[in-house]
C-alpha cells in the first residue's frame, strides 16, 4: 500500500548532476521513508537500469524516470518521463539525441566563458568531465569556483553559464514527449511555472504552453514541487483539473549539489489529494 504523501518522483544521481550514486540514492530513499520514487536523471536512463538491478522486493516502489531538457519557440521546458519500457527504441533514441546535444551545450559553455570572460579551465579537467555520463552546468560551475572565477556554484550558473547556449542545442519538447509515449511511458511537465533563469510562467502564458504541449501528447504536470509556493501549486492544480492531466510530486533532489531534501514535495501540506495524482498512481500501480 502506497502512502501518497511519501512519494518523490523527481531526483538525480551521479549519472547526471546529482552527487549520490544510484546505490547511494536507493539507500537514502530508504532512510527517508519514501514509499515510491523515480530516478529522473537528465537525458539518461542508465541510472534506472542500475537501480532495477540492485533493488530488492522489500525496497520502495521504483518507477523508471527521466528528465529531458527541451526548448522551442515558446521557451524552455523540462519534460519528465515515467514508467516507460527501458528497452524500447523510442526512449533510447531520444536519450541518444539529448546526450549528443548535451555534450554540444557543455562545450559551447566552456568556449563561452573562455571567449567572453577569459575564464580558462585546464584541458585535463575538461576531459575528465567529458568522461562522465552527462556533464552539465553544475560540473562547470564547480570548476569555476575551484579556480576562483565565481564565488559560488549558484552565481557561476546565474551570472555566466545560463547565458551561453542557443535554441538549436536543445531537444524539441514534441520529440521528448513522443519518445516517452512511444515507449509506453507518461510525459509530465516538470515544475511548470519555472522557465529560463528567474522567469516565472503563470496565467495565460502557462495556459498557452500547456495547450501546445498537450497537443504533442503531454499527460501530466508536476504540481507539488520543492520550489513552489502554495499559490503556484494551486494554480498548477487548477490547470491539471481544467485539462484532465495527471498530477505528480517531486523534490528535485541532487544530493550535495542542491539544498533540497528527499521527500520535499509539500504533499503533506495539501488539504486534499488531487484526483490527478490518484489517477496517476492507479495507472503506474497496474505494472507493479
């Protein structure tokens, strides 16, 4: 029996930009008392395969997860995929495309801070990061702090790295959504109100985005999220009810790379469990 307030469907491991290995993450999920979880590494499903191999029957329920970084004419989106077939070709194809684009973004950011600000990182450090499964902004930011180019990882990202990439270096949201659907999964918009940097997307702007993504096959929204105010959660739940979308909850845990604890979803503060979340859990439970 799943205790609904004890789920966390958004977290990252060392396969992307978290600091816990998949095995360490499983141990920490156990200790946090979470009943159901999903590993949603950026543009990768490798960590999910690792968890499947080590998870025992008595461990918390595990959903296959992924988070694709996407962009189109309306801006940036993070598309979560849940409960897909790990062996399916459509999800593997999107992962392969997204990984290639991620490496391009990584190198573009390295060139940007070098050419724009004169921040030169040692070649051996760059090559070391390229051996990782999915190097990204936090990895570059950590090096910038190490070599004195920024006072903190957060400022390195906000002041420098967020300005370094172009639209052509992102997976299209329709490609991510179709890859998830084609593998039997559920596509969900992560932290819907948050766009580029400090951008806040609400009201008619959010309605426009959701209509566009629903046209591509989007099926859910992450209404319970560690960074959301009660007002943002309420608005997202309103959109979920309006369009009949599933509802999910996630902390966006990254281990030591973010000051967010496992299970920090605000679900325990909800006055009532929304129908969209109940329907989501009913659907994924059919495969357990």
